[in-house]
């Protein structure tokens, strides 16, 4: 979960950049996007391994893993520039759903009995 949260620092930073019109930081954001891609991929792989060696009966954790996979799969499609026709907008929506992100965080916390 820590890897996943660290990987997604990109979006609050992007929001701050756009809100305050910060200039000349595109190079840093390109580097941050690369970190976003690799850390998210790593966190999904770690989550899959963690799930495999843990109890499979927790539905909250299964839901969180499914949502994490959903977001990761959409990210891979964007990274590979899979854009036939009108699919580009669908792929973008598949990957950038903030509601799914926050539901996934809630499901992870609920599944680990934190909430």
C-alpha cells in the first residue's frame, strides 16, 4: 500500500501545478510519470503476491485487488498507447477514475481491519 500511495503522488502534484500555474517543471513531471508507472506496476505485483500467500476469504481485499488491477490495466494500455479509434477516451477513463482509487483505498483499509 505504501508503494501504491508513493506512486500516486503524481496526481496531487499535477493538480497543484495546474492550480498555481507553475512553469518550467515539465521535465520533473516526465520523470515523476516514469516513477508513477514503475511504482504502480511494482505495487500491483507485490499486492498479487501478498494476496496469494494470505487468506483468500476476505472480500474487501479481493475487491481492492480487482480495483488495483483495473487501474493498472488501464495504465498499461495508456503506456502502450493502445488507441484504436474512439477507444482512447475509454482507456483514459478506465485508468483515471478517482472514485475507483478512493474506493480501493477504503477497501484495502477495511480488508486489513483498519477501519
